[in-house]
């Protein structure tokens, strides 16, 4: 009588968790412990542990629960884990954003327990609850997180941004924080009052309308923006900080310039706001104190020189448009829509300008 020994080997089945729903340019998916490299294309299935990379391209991935992540150029995201179950208690999501910019829009994941969703970067861990947000990670590991509103303008939820040094909570539309390194405290949350949801959509859209692309090309050909430093270009890692000489080139063409690198450059802006340092700068021989040359994120002002004229421009609810002799000395006291701006030009002197605007 023969005896048979039956050995049952486990069968490992890989189930897709989503697919590329939009794509242009070039990119790749690295799979199976870095062994398989697949060129990105529309409808390509995505699996857990996939390493998603965009080169000179953009990509949108839609997961099984209808949540979407949109990635801009030169981004890298590893999908550590995705489990979607009709029972929210059993669903999980874990992403590791290595570099680049992405916008995450929750689908049915908004019902998942907050502790079951983890998004990591080199410097921060982000907990989300039913939110729409963007995250940008630059080449030196700094992380910028912006909470976006719902279509009606109200907060889309709540985000906790954690580092080894502490935690901050974002719960207002366009509220943002930056983490410079894992050992550093996230910056105090600030509200980016000049942003709109349409503006963010245009920055992160995978296939921009032709008129938007033409506008970007025309503006790039005629103006040099102080936010043109691309923090995500590996060849420019030593040029992350703004060159003061570049501030001389700011003009009216730079106001509201649509620039895909805008979110990356906000890392510098928010870091400076967090340091709460005194604002002293020089622009084409003009001494400024209390207001920064070029675009001042905190004051929401553009300050530039054209010929012999110094212009200070602000448009948030109300409009301030000052054109001054750049050789003159002035004390400025501006109260507009609840925002107080005090600055001196060329030391101040005896000339004072007071502006008081209500809503």
C-alpha cells in the first residue's frame, strides 16, 4: 500500500487596488521588489507596494474606493498599503511620499477610521479625516501640507501633521504648515489667503486646457518670476534659496503668475513666516523694512521697481496700488480688510502715507 504525502503550497495572488486614470508625458511603475519596471500608461493596474514615479509627466491614480491622487512632474510615491473593505473598520491606506507634489482627494476612504490612514514623508507623518489636501516634498526632505476646502468653500475635514518634535492641526480652508526635518516642530499653521480651489486645480491638473498652457508659456517668455526656482529639479539643489538679485526682476507680469512650482516655492515662504524674522531687504537701491521685496506671502504684497517708480501692490478683498518715487523716503501705515501693514521706505523720513480700508 502506497502512502502519499501531500504538500500544499500557498498561492500568492496580487489584486489590483486601482489604475492610472489620467496620464501625459512619461513615468514608470516599479514593482515586485524593484524587479519589474513598467512604463506608465492609461488604465495600467496599480498594486500595493508599487513605486510610482513621474518624469516629465503627470499622472492621476484612481483607487477602488474612488479616491484619487494626482501627481505632478518629478514625483515619487510608494503605495505601502491599500485595503478597501465595505466595513470601514477594516479599510486601510498607507502612502510614502518621497518627493514631488500630489493632491489627494478622498473617496469612500473618508469613512475610514483616522488611525487607519497614514501618509508619510521623510520629515512628517500626516493623519487625515475626510480631507482634500496637497502635499509637496522637496529634494532636501521638507514637507508642505495644505488643507483644501470643499466645493462650497468650507473645510473638507481635518489634518494632523506630526514630527518627532510635535503636532499641529489643520482645520481651515487653505491652512498650511511646513516641516523642515523630522526633529523639527511643524511651523505654526498659516492661512494662504490668496489661493483658490480653481488655482490649485490648474496647478495640479493632468491635462491643462490649451489656453492655460498658452498663458503659462507667454508669461514665462516675458517675465522672470521670483517663484521660478524649481526646488524639485535635481540639477538645481544648490539654488533653493531666492537670489536677492532676482527680486529686481519682479514686475506687474508676475502678479498671479500661474506656475506649477508655486507649491514647492511656498516651502521657503512658510519657513520664513515661521521664523518670524524682521523683514529688511533692498530692491534696486531702495531700502525696505517691514515689507519684503518681490512677493511677500505674509503681507500678500508685490513690491517691485520699474524705471524710477517703486510699486507696492496688494489685492485681497480690497486693492492697494501705490506708485512712489524710488528715491523718496516714506512711512507706510496700511490697514486693509483687517490686515495691518507697517513699513518704511529708505529709512522713513518725514513723509507718511496712511491708508485705512474697510471691507
